C-alpha cells in the first residue's frame, strides 16, 4: 500500500509521533493505521495515541427514562447549525419518546409519530430543512433505577453526550455523579468481566512487546505485565476507575458507600466513530466556485 503524506499526517496527529517515525510505522505495517499506532507504542514513540474515533458528524443525542428503563438515541445531521434548530430538536424529542418502547433501531424507525413512521418523519424533515439526517444509534438500559445525564445540553435531555446509569438501589444524586464521571472519562466497560477479550489480548501483546524492548528476561517481563495489565484495567473499566468526585475511592467503592450497586451504563456521543473527508479551506472555496 502506498504511504501517502495524508496517512503520515493522520498518524502524527493521532499519536504525537515525529514525521519520520510515523512514516516508518506505516511502512512497517503496510499502511495499516491501527497496527501502526501499536508499532509506535511498542517502540515508545506514541505520545498520545487516541483511544476513540474522531467525532465528525453533527446532530444530537437525546435520553428518556421511564421507571426502571432508559433509552438514548443519536440523530445525526450534516451541520451543527441544524442541531440548534427548534424544529429538529422537537423531532428528536418525539423520536426519543417513542424509543422507550422500541427494541432496536429498526423497530424505532418503524415506530409511529403522529401517524407517520419515524423513518418517514425523518424523510419529511430532510425535505423541509434541506440536510441529510438519520437515526444512527439507540441503546437501552434497565435496572431497579435508571439515571440519565446529558453533557453540553442544548435543551432538556438533549445534547452532545448522553449517559444512562442503572443502579440496584435508589440514589439519584449518586447516579447523576456517576453519569457525569462516565461522560468525562468514557470507560470501555463496566468491569473486567465485560471487557472485550480481544481488547485485553491486544493490550497484553502491546505491553509484552514494549517490555521486551527493554531487554529484560522473560521471567521479569511476565511480572511486569501483571502490574501493567492491572493498571490498564483501572484505566478502562468503570468500577475500577478513580471516582472523579473523590479520587481516593474507586467508583465501585464509592457506590458501596452510597448504598447501591452499578449494574450497567450507556454512553452515546454525537458522531462517535464517524469520519468525514476533510478538505482544506482553499479546496472548499475552489469547489464552491466550480459549483
């Protein structure tokens, strides 16, 4: 695969590595971006490898809680301007209201709002507002109690990041604190048991390669990996993370003090994982002039 300047720049931007190091990483991995990030980490050259996809799409995430069930829905638009439009917000509110009874995105698209399906409602809005839109994702959660939080809200229960937290007991104030923690820290899973085994194995492999670069004996490396993987789990699993409200406690310990158990969570961020083609300003102007 040809290693283009654009690929090198993307890897530099995402890892903080130098240009030549980024180019070599891509060359060694045949242009595989993910493998190149791991190669840089192994060599100790990735200063700040990003863990999540860039947020490129616009729109809103809305949340709705009814009793022991909560739902979060992401509705995308092309521009942030539409997200601030009152008609668009009203449509999103209607969609999340019917989402509480939907099992998945397909069921949600078929659900009716004022006699029309959600899918038809979206199509009509596209014609009226003039931008492409879609119901991209939804996620639901159940528990003894479910607490919601919206970060960067533009109106009630609607904004850029939506979080749901399920608790075994009833402590809304604590649940809200945990939801804010999740919005800020973005854990990968609730606990070690819920973490994707492939993610764990990949991290272990990277850490083994990093340790071997030090030239230490295998027996020493094995002990090093135990400590490094424990630290990794403390960073990516919610219950093992330091609670932002009280860093002296893990989230699990804080929940115990609050008299509840955290049984699940959902976090949706607008445009998460979507990438759009970027053009420089001159190219955009030239394209507009050409029509």
